[in-house]
C-alpha cells in the first residue's frame, strides 16, 4: 500500500504568488461588496415603488440572477460581451458578473430591511417637511442597517467564497493560484489545503470583525 509523503516544500516557491492571489481575492470581493450594495439599494427601492413596471423590472432582475448559477453569469459576460463589442478584462468581467449576481441577494436583504420600517416613520418624516431623500437618509436607512446587519455579514462571506469561481475566467485570486501551483508541482493535497486555510482565515476574520462591530454598534443586543 502506497503512503503519501506530505510536504509543503514544493509549494514554497509559489508563496509569493499566493500573496498576490490573496490581494486579488480581497480586491474583487471588496469591489463586489460595494457595487452589489449599490445595486441592491437601487433595486430594493424599485421593488417598493408604486410604479408597477418598475416593480416588475426589479423583480425580474432578482429572480433571474437568484435562479441562475454565478458561473453562468461569469462565462456569459466574459465570453459573450466581446461579440457585441464590449471587451473587458478578466477582473472587470468577474466584478460585473459577481456584482449582478450578489446584487440580487442584496436587493432582497435591503428590501426586507425597508419593509421592517413602520409606515408611520415615513409619515412622520413627511409631517416634518422632509423630502423623500431626507427621510431615506435620516430615518429609514439607519433602521434598515440595524435590521440587515446579520444577513449582510453573512453575504460578505458568501462573496469571498464566490470569488473563487472567477478563477474560471482567469482572474488572479486564491483558487486560480491553487490550480496553477497544484498542476505545476502535482502537490494537489498541499495546495488545496493551503487555499482552504486562506479562505477560512479570510471568512473567519470577517465573522469576528462582524461580531465585535455589532457589539459596538448595537450594545443593547448583548
């Protein structure tokens, strides 16, 4: 019976590339968080609109991207957009695909937060002479943030993990490094293990930061 000799020596020369891959994972994840949050807020407001066409449009966006795999969106944008003259780098394609995909989930998270705000809060703002944007900024969004804090934190972790799929379109991130280092050294177990540890550390860091930030922001929830 053959025994496997575990050794990390073969992948030591690739650790420099791993650092760049981690930076790539963090960069595309942070960019996706920002863009998907903006998309989510935009479509969440549309879903609460009195205009039926706007509600239908927002609902169609959410249902489409929530019911299709992220990998399909990445492939479609990376391979199909150039056929209509929209050429994007792997990073840009990954960012657009991930933002559209996770933006649909952000929409539902934010919509749940908007629904949780009592209608009387809107009426109180109008009675004080506030505009719709002022009501949204000073009354609604602070309450929405409290409601969505936990699911939003979970979504950050999903984005970190989802970024691994961008390796399929040649984005330089941890999963891409894992495949390259593994195929070059044939030390797949070691490279997969290192990649798993990196993802676990990134996600656990977010989780710990979320817990401590939540205690500071919402001390009455302790």
